[in-house]
C-alpha cells in the first residue's frame, strides 16, 4: 500500500507527488474497448496498473500478452505484461492495495430502452468491500446525469465512510472512438467532475499524467451530461440527414450531391451523412439514457426520441430499397442470392455492437433471402440464431450474386472490382462516389 493510503491526513501535494513519480497504483475495472486502451496508456506513462475483469478468458489472454481489442496490439501489450507493469486479474481483493480505481464497465439498455446499470452497481459493491483510506474512485462508464452521486456514492458510503475525507469520487466520461488513428486517449481532452472540489482536483491530477488537456467541470452531473450531449448531438444530426435522404429519395434527388454542395458553405453548416442506421455502444444508446432521465423529471425529450426512431428505421428502408431494386429487375427477395459487404458498425474496425448490418441481415432472412456476407474484420456472426461465416469472395465471385449491399465501407474493399463484377449494388454509404453505372442504387 502506498504512503498516501497510510497517511491519516490526505494531502493533495502527496497525491500529486505519487503521480509525478509514477508511484501511484492504479486499477481499471472492466477491460473492454474503453478499459484496456486506458490500462495500456497508464502503463506507457510509467505506472504499474492492475486490470480487473470478471471475464476469466480475457484475463488469461492478457496474461499471455494477447489482446482481443483491435486498437491494442499484442506488440504494444506484451512488454508491459512481461515487466509486470500490467497485472490482469479477476479478483477484486487487489483494490485494497491501490490508490485509484477507474470503472469502465458496460452500461447497455434493457429491451424497454431503460438504462441497465447492473454492471456499475456490481463493480461499486465489489470496490466497497476493499475500499481503503484515501482512495480515488472514478466512473467512466457512460450513464445518465446523477448516477455517480445517486447510485455509486451511496454504495461506497454504506460503511459510514465520507466522500472527500475517507475516499474521493469523480466522473470522467470516456471519449473512445474505435479505429480513430488521429484522436486517441492522449490528444482527446478529458472532462472531469468530482463530488467535491478536492475530488475534482485529484482526478484532474491523475488524468493529466496521460492526457494533454484535462477540463475540470463543476460537478459529476455536468460531466455526465457532457457525454450524453456529445452523442445526442450526433444522433440528432444523423437523424436529420437520414430524413433528408428519405425525402430526397421520394423527390428523385441525389442526397450525397446535396450534402457535398451544402458543405461548401464556410459557416453555419456541418456535414453529416446518411447511412443504413447507427451502431456502436454510444450513439444508439446514450440518447435513451438522457430521455429516460428526462422522463424521471417530468420532461418529454421529444426531439431526442424522434431521432432515435428515425435512425432505428433505416435498416428497414435499406431492405425496402433492396426489394424495390430487385423487383425492377423482375426478381424477388425470396431465394435471391444476396451478399452484404461489411457488417461492423463502421469502417475499418471489428466491432459489431448495435451494427445496422445485423438488423438488415435479420430482416432479409425473414424475407427468405439466400444470404452471405463478407467482412475481413468479422470472421463469423450470429444472425437469427444462425452462425454465418464471412465468405471468401475470390472463391465465391461477386458476379454470382443477384445483389451486393454495401453496408460498411471498409477501406480494404476493391470497389472498382465490385462495380465491375456486380449485377446490382445497393450502396448505403456512398462508397462508390464517382461511379455512375446504372446498376448502382444509392441510399
């Protein structure tokens, strides 16, 4: 245990010294797309870090220096495992030896679109068992405003411990963008809000050791709201452009040309692009956290909920587009050989969470289509309780399919070959910009 935890009185200068000297012992709870890159970043900065995850398979892989996250390579990870600077475990007992613990567990939605905070509650209860004097606890999991102080704080305070004296608590929203090579942890500003000003100060000092710019805010609720605003902003604007795409389709206008032309305006316009739907953990989920919290306070977030409905309807629109285009060629969806290109939720990553491709495939299955998919990042996936494997398009030529649907525009796809070999293409991402052949149908 560090000197700081042994001290009867916690001084921020002592904590700052532990950070500057890389002596602070840091723990990350939840080693997924957020937690594992954060774990590695602290290790790169010179800290000894403990990674905690209840998934024993993940822990075993990490112990061997093997990564299961695309943004973390084995080459990056392995040296820190060998040096014991990264220590993966499934045991929460190690928490009593740590100075700071960061919670990065999932916060999904239940079927009714209500928040599921079971992972946050479980993590907080485990931390409570081993909570030591002067420890800093930070929640990074995306959630509704009030979670840190209404859910986590009461759990940690159950044994009579007082925040700001016996332990310190803050919220700092993750801003991970999988596959983004330009903006990563170090150069993405970090928002920090503590339960007390001193909590904010300690959390700020910790993140300043790995992030170029840390922005303190006045409370945990403000920090929680920041993340929801960021992703709701994207959801609403994507919904707007999706609706414009639907209208343009009715009017016979190329929406992509409209957007490109509008984007030439140097002020007052920010281009967003339509697509087959939205995916990933954040944008399809976060706005519902905000609208749920609004309802709890007697406020109806109509704009936010409408955006969710529009974005959620896009996979059905894509399937209708496929159906209409096949009908124009005197073919039905039933028994047609269809190839979906790309099933990850965005280009050049292996993440299929909430991917619109899953909904499109499920809808096409129900219509009786003969389905295949190709994605170099996703070797297999479950669709309507059926396991599909990515087909090798060199052995199963594109020309053999009645229709090719571009759902995810991976950079590795040979689009010139796709255009040349396909009988019919439904392009939901404008991946074939510049091609004007009559067998190409855009969203």
